[in-house]
C-alpha cells in the first residue's frame, strides 16, 4: 500500500495499530498501522466508531497525506474461517506493521491481545480513544474496509453490503436466510452456519 514519510524522522517512533471488521458476518478483516509525524499534527483524531462517515473520510485523507508512515493490511474470509477471527485480526495487524517500511520503537494496539512477533507490541484497552496514532489507525482501517464492502455490494447484490458493511443487521440476516451465504460470508460465524443448515448446503469453511 502507499505510504507517506516526512523528511525529518523523530528519534522515537510510536506506531498505533487497530483493526476493523471483527464483528461482521462477511468480508475480510482490515488492520492499519500509523506513525504520526509530530511536525504535522492532525486535529480531530478519535475512535472511528465515534465519527461520522464524511468526517472519517476527511481524516483518512489527512492521515494518508501527513502521517510519517502508514499501511493497511487484511486477512481474508478464508483465513478467518481457518484460524478464527481473533487470530486473523492479529495476523492482519502484524502484516500492517511489516508493510510500513519504517521500524517503530513502540507499537500500541487497541484491545487486549497482540501478535506474537519479535516487535515491541503493547495492548491498551480503549487505545483508539487515548492514543492519537491508534485513533488514526482505526480511521484508516474502517474507511478502507467500508470502501471494499461498498464495491462488493455490486458483485453480490441483494445482501445490502453497501449499507450494513456485513454486520448482522436485521436486513442482512433476512437476506442471508432468503438467499443463502455468498462467497464472502464467514462460514464459521453462527448466523451463516444456521443459514447453511437451513438450506441444507454443504459446509465448507
């Protein structure tokens, strides 16, 4: 993925990492890693869930433009079904950090778990509200995933992916049971398993 780096690199680099898409029934899980540039502060950073779509897009553009380094990575639906959503999320996080092109001195992750790598990871609950770099990562991961789900809506019509982004809304559950799961549904997730059983489809994680 493209990344931005400023000419003057700080002596200590803190990287914020967050994911988007652990709860949906469909689509990849996304993770972003961001190292902010102290010389180019970005105002208004916050947990992506607390910001409206237009504001998220505005901030995402600012992050891509002004951050010292940033990267976005994913774990596929197949990986989610094979290794479970937590491990897939951690794998996406590790990939995002590896793709930065810059070696951070400290990595802060929102939540309770960190990938098992040799890097200096730290887990912090509510880091997406407390650490600006993690807020930035939250925004990049969320906007990137939402954009993909909007694109996938055209390939898999009838499910409403553009509106609910794969989350288990009443609209999505009704479509899932009416149409059955499509190629981007996570077959190890309960509602999808139920739809497979209801339609007597072969189970293939």
